[in-house]
C-alpha cells in the first residue's frame, strides 16, 4: 500500500513537471520575440512593426552600381540526347545586383541518367567577376526517364568588372556522368622515313 502511494505521488510530480515544460516551451516564442525586439537582433521582428498596407522599407543595397548596365546572355549546350535550355535568353543587370535565372532540363531517354553542367564565360575577364551564390552546376543530378527539372542560378556581377565589358555570356555544357561518351579521336601521325 505504501509503495502504491509513492507511485501515485511520483506520477503527480512527473505530470506537474511535464506541464511546466510544455508551458515553458509554449512561452519561448513570445519571450524570444520580445528579446529580439529589445536588442534589435532579429530583422524579421522589425518588419512586423510596419503599418499594414504600407510596404516595409528595406535597406538600400549600396553595392549596386545603378550607373551601369550589363547584358547577360544565357547559353546551353548538351552532350547527349536530352533537352537543356535557359528559361530566358538574356537580361540586363546592374553590377552588384542579385539576380536569379532558371534553366530547364528534361531527360528524353528511356533510361535513368546522371549528369552535371560545366560553366564557361565570355569574355574571359568576366570569369573572376561573375559570382554564383547558387547554381545547379555545383552538383550532379540523377533524372528518371522523361523527368523534367528547373534549376536556378543566383548570381551577381562584381562592380570591379572593367567598364569596357557591356555583355557577358554564361554558357553551360551539360554532360552525362559515367555514361557512354565516345573517346576523343586519336590522330594518326605518319612516321617519317618509313616505306610501306
């Protein structure tokens, strides 16, 4: 009987502890929000203070050079039987401006395939000034037969790019990884002085 009373008392204590833990967890969100508003750490909390119907004022990106415009052309090449193309052929951007473009891919084969893209730039001097923050070229992808995908390229052009450059071409070559790519042709060099 004594053991049963102690068990009941222990269950009550555990129930109170569980209820307190739940209440504390529930109260964490408003506590966190209050601390962030007081210290100014959380930018999202500041955005919630905006007047409804009024667009929140975002800080101006001072790294964008609005005095210049660069045309970026997008190109897609594939080594294999699949469809690969940019969603748009070109656009105009300001140096420092964050931009997103999409590339579309479809495996039109009747088998699963793995592929990867390799970027190239023209003119060559743009290579070190074309900064990609997100790109499908960073990874290999496996697609099922007939599967379609759209992948983003998020980039900005460094404002230190020479002012002579008005157009940049971003070109991707998409190739199968581990596929049956024919070997490069071997050149036959005639041997000098041999008689056949």
